[in-house]
């Protein structure tokens, strides 16, 4: 199901939830404070449609906005137009190009109403804006509260006192909102996809009505210092920012219930001040907690969370209360002997395995769509994402990362570092922010975003830059903010740096901070078509060493079902570049030519879109699996890997493990296989086998069976290795000998069995006697060497010699609560290998996949006589009918549909 489809399907639940939050509030006359999320009943209209209208009248209760358009808040203008059917689906074909950009160059109005009872009028009444893009005039009940010069900046958070404008009963708030101008620091999608035609203008984050006696608690935060020996004890540090806008000094008691105990202290806050209230274990022994459960990332343990509430009490009344959750964990980082960046969590080395996260292009993500992606990340055995930008309309993304144990690298976007994206001159080392005005703005951005997010245990590092560095003046400002507000995690000045001394791929100058030194992070690509051998053998660029913050083996074409959703039927075949290339990237990435040439050379030309889409999945799997395997095999020399990217902002053909419809492609299952907790790895270029243990425990008495088959499905080699492997280790276990009887294409099967002879891992590699040959000299001649060209390609065309196979299936389906569980037993009764078999669950009588879907394995290969059991799970809300149908497609297996 598409992310936008999730929005439409769950919108009624969203409105119900908002009503539930606010319905009781106005009637509770004894309430001391109130916080209401103003996310319902917004309307929007272009200022062009309001010519001659008195602006002050728009925020009057008697003004009629019946002719205005519905607006999603938080959201954007174009996102609202798409959601509510004002325009044709902008994600289909080239519809986006027909959206007139001129209509967004004029300001747009947003308008909503809220209720206040009489008892609130004696209190402080404020509007809190967590994010607008980009600047606005704010009006309340006919009065202008703030102008666009002060109410500006995408990543600023604003609170406006509207007490003097509020009244009993209905109140109206209106914003006249402008998009960002060239050179201003806003939301950016760089070269990943076409730009949103409205520049994401809108109220893109939540708006809150806050009513209180002038005291407000902000950003409660727990920092941990853990016992790395027993992994059960920790010292906690608690901090909260408490604002006093009452106009007079306030005495009170700050009380924190942190789930494991309670601490409290008396404080006095001067009028107009913000107190940073802190509790340490030195002053409060109850913060030295014993026998507690730590927060761990996926694959290392459970992401345990504790509840926390912070209250401010004065005169026996609770003036404010904020509830949140926190995790007990400690992040450390250092440079190893190779000067590469290493991270540890709770004292244990962690190999960061993840992908680049991006929000929906029109900011239409919902909790359902984001949670499905969190489940996908865990399902692939990954443990992290990188947010190049402060993504998220709410804290939901980060809340879910906390819950699912997904580490997050978060920081600023390279959109602000290059002239072609920022649209103003930039510095070769420091990007766009070099003037005092820009430096102060970005420091203010950082303070607001850090305070907003600092309590999330999932965030393991702050990235101050992406492709470049902050100026020394700006870095000093960041350091002061860290000292004051967050010392719980490291900061790094850039996602690039390592290697730029000699290989300036993303910077004209070496990226070494004058203050904090080298970053230890590399951003040396590649970003375009790259064969498996590269990852194991390259030692100068993007290969498996150090921490690679952006890298990939090239485009990831979707399965056929998604191509049909994205493109008009007449453009599917022959490939119409007008449509297909609109759904690629920008600049050097507006083409599939490199990918298509490699696939044609290696697998043979395609005669239909069906064949092209299927071969693309074979290629996706073959290219993606070894990238992750290489980094896993080479740890701790390799320390981190960010696949560029994890997901896509809209339907496209580049850089994704699953698409915007939540359809996994072949890469998805290649990653899941590579990151299996116990995994035997074939190293391309070395013809040897490594064994990786990413599991929590040591593994003893393992058996690795090594078997080779020729293209005629005949077994031509067999051997085994027996031994042990410690937790969190990878090691060499076997060197393949010269195998007699190899054909031009052959298969290598690796099976791993535990001490009880239970299989814990299996993989099939298809290999070519003709090797891929990288042309490093040609790479040096590229203006920007974003990939290494090939001077020779492997040849898998002999796969066409595999005879057709009929498989035996036992397909079982059972409902369990809100889930549908599938058990599929597949047997290959023939004498030929059944290569690359794909299982697809669809709704009855259609070819529409049921998504999201969680197969334990897919795109599988079965040897002659082999039988395996596969399982899958779906959400029943996405099932139409009583039972899903199963479609099976493979390289050489007769297609079948099972009801």
C-alpha cells in the first residue's frame, strides 16, 4: 500500500484522535493547563483568489472559508492538493510536470478555529508552531500577531503569546505563508528526485494551543552513564527546560517520576527566564539505578524504554506536566588505528548497517506507513538509518526508531552546501552558511531541533554537515549548545572527510575541522552501477573498510507491479525515456543507461517489460548482497555502511530497497540474507569463505557445508568446515580450491548448521567464469568519479540453458488476530536447479500485491530434490477477500497462481 494511500485510509482515525484530545478540554473549568494539537479542520487558499479582501477579516470568526481547499496540517500545499483530489496524482507518469509552479510563488493562506471557555482567559494563551516552510504573517481574531520577518525559518520553532487577542468561544487563527526564496535554508531533496513544485511550502509540523499560568516544561531529557562490565547498572542525569512567561518570579517544585524512582527539587525562576533544571546521581542517589534493562539496537538486544513524567508544582497545584519515554544507553565514538570512525553502544562495538531515510516528497507519511518501514528495517536485519535532514512532521519517526531499536544518524542536509541546490554561492569547504546572519540562523535551527529530539535513545550521532563542514565560528556555536543541552552523544562535522586528502570526490579541499580534527567518515561512493567484486577488493574508495556514509551498487528498478502503478501502459515497453527517466534522480543520475548496459552484457537483452523487470530483480539481489556482506566480513576494519538509499520519496527507479508503494525489490532480500545473524559469505575476488556471527551469543560446533553445481545442475564439488565463532566477529574459514568441471556459469551453495544440526543459514551464489573487470584509470578521468566504470563484464547468459522446472507447493493460510499468516512448502522434484523463484501475494482476481509483506525469504533458489518451508505475514486490513492468492514466477520455473 502506498504511503499516501495509508494517509487516506486512516484519515478518519486521525480526525477521531484529534477530537479525543481536545473535546474534553474546554469544559474542564478546574484545569490549570491545556495543550491541544490543532491539526484538524484547516483550510487553505491562494492569495491570488483573495484579491481585494481585507487581510484582517480572514481571521475573523464570521469570515466564510467554505470555498477554500481542505488542508492537511501538518503537511504542504501540494500534498494537500494531492490528498484531497484537487490535482491528478502527481506521482503517476509525468503528471508532476503539469502542476503550475507559478501558483506557489504567491503566498497561500491557512485558516482554522479553536474554542476557549471563559476560565481560560485569565491565563497565558499561546500558539506553538513546530515548523512552517518558510515564512508567515500570523493573525488571530482579526489582529496581526507576528510578521513574516520574525516568523521565518523552516527549522525554527516559535511560540506566540495570543492572550490579548483570545476570547471566549470561537477563535480563528490564520497564516499568510510564503515559500522559501533562493538561498534560504529549507527542506531539500538534493539530486534524489524531482523537486516538489511548491517547494514544500506549508505548515509542515504540528501546531499546538497552549494554555497555562505562564510556566511550561520543554524537552525533558535523560542521559545515561552505564556500567559496561555488568550491563545492568547505570547513573542517570535528567534535565528539563522550564520557561516562566508569567511576568513575575515563580517558586515551585520540579518533580520527575522516571519509572525507576522519583526525584524532586525546589526552584525559583525569574520572570521571563528559562531554567535548565538538572538532576544528577551525585545529588540524588536514586538516580544510580541497579539491575535495569538497557536500550539496545536491533540485533544486539531489546530496545527497552521507561516512562517518565515531569511536573512543575506551585501552591499545591500542578502548573504543567509533560510525559515521555527514555532509554538507558551510552554511545561512545573514536577513531581506530586506521583513522576510521568507530561507534560503541553500552561498551560494545556496533557495525552500523543501514540506509538513507527520506520522507515522502509531499510530506504525506503517516504512522502506518512509517511503522511498516520500521518493520522492514528490522526484517532486513538492519540496525540504523541516516537522516540527511531533520525529517519528520512529528516525532513519530524517532519514537518508532526508539521502539524498534533503530539507530539514527541525524543532521543537516547537503542541499545547503552546494550552489546548484541552495541557489546562492557557496564556499568550497563550508557550504552556504558563511555570513554572520546565516551562521546565527543555523545555530538557532540546531538548538531548536536538538532540544526537540535529544531525548530519543535511537539518535546516536549529530551530523553538523553532510558533504562539507561548518565554519569554525558555527562549530563553536554548536559546541556551546552541546555543552548546555546535550552531552549524551558524539557530534561529527561532516559525513565525508576520510579520503578527501587524496580523493576529493565530494569536496574541493580536505574536510578536516580546525577544531575537532578529521571526521573519520568517508563519502566516496559509489552511486552508480557497481559489480560485486568491487566491495571486497577496493581499498581506496567506497570498498568495505571504514564508515561509508553514502554508497550503493546503483539503480534499483522496481518489480513489474510497481512499474505499472507508476507509468502509463504505453510507456512501459519499449522503455520510453521521457517517462522512465523522470523517475530517476537528477544531474548525473537522470539515466538508466549504465544499469541497462551492464544488465544486457551480463544477463542478455530483454524482450519485454516483464523480462526487464524480472532480470532487474536478479541484478538487484546479486549486486546488493555482496555490498553488505563485504562490510560484515571485513569488520572491525569496516565500521559502518549506509546504503544510499533505504527508501524513496516518490515512485522511482534509483536507490531503494523497497519503493514508495512499500514493495520490496530484489535488493531487500539480498540485504536480509547478507545480514542474517549467522552467515557464511563468499568473497568475490578472493574465492574464499568468511563466517560472520552478528548474533548475541557465541556459536560453537558449527558446520558449514560448501557445495558447487555446474550449469547442468550437477554437483561438482563438496566439502565442509567445522568450528566455533565468537559473538560480534567475522573470520576467514575456507579457501576454495581449484574446482574441476566448472562451466561458464556455476552455482555455489553455502549451508550453516548449528551444534544440533539445525540449519541457521543458507545462500546461493551464481558465478561467472568471465569476471567483471573494474577500470580505475577511467574513474580517475571522470570530473566527479561517482562510480568506477567496467572494462569487462561477467557473463550469465548461460542461465538461459536451465530447463523449465515444475515445483510442488503446499500453500497454507491462517488468520491470527489482525494478521494473516502464510506457510508455503516448496519442493523441487526435478533434476534441474530452480533459479530465483519469486513469491507474490496478491488480492483475489488481481495482480495487486498485498503490502507491506514480510517473507522470511524470497527470490529463492532450490537445488534438485530440495524442499523448503517459507513463511510470510500480511496485515488483514490490506486483504480484499478471504484469502490471498499466491503468484510464483522464476527464471526457469513454470509460472503458477495458487488460490
